[in-house]
């Protein structure tokens, strides 16, 4: 009985760790999308790119990469950040989000 217990406990620990890691990735996968949306909204109001990047990093995390592209009538923001925990570190999984908007009427761009 003790030998079986000694073999099965590490397997159970690994499975539980993977389940928790997948749950963490699932719950934080929406953050880059939300960060891109709010940063695009900030730019549409006429805020600076530095302010939009700060907003995005406040939501997606300090390691997030924020890309901003100004077109003729379109502002596109992309946000990418590493997945949390071992899944992101070992698996190299990156969560990303994108948002597009046009400048609001009366906004200083």
C-alpha cells in the first residue's frame, strides 16, 4: 500500500498543478483583450500613447507588449502578455488581444 501511495502522489500533484495552471490561463485570457479595448478607447478620446500603454499594462500586466498603429481613420491596439504560471513559462504561451476604433468627434489626436 505504501509503495502504491508513493507512486501515485506525485502523479496526482502534477495533474492538480496542470488543472490549476489551465484555470489560471483561462481566467486571465480575457485581460489582453480588455487592455487593448481600453487603451484604444483612451486613444480615441485623445489621450497620449504613453497613457494608453500605461492603461494596457495596468490591466494585462507589466510584461505586456503594447502595439499602437494609427491609420487614416483607425486606431489599432494590440496587447500580448505571457500566460501566467508554469504553463506560460515552460510552454511559452502568449495571450493576445486586439481592438480597433476611430477617433471620437472633438478629440485631439
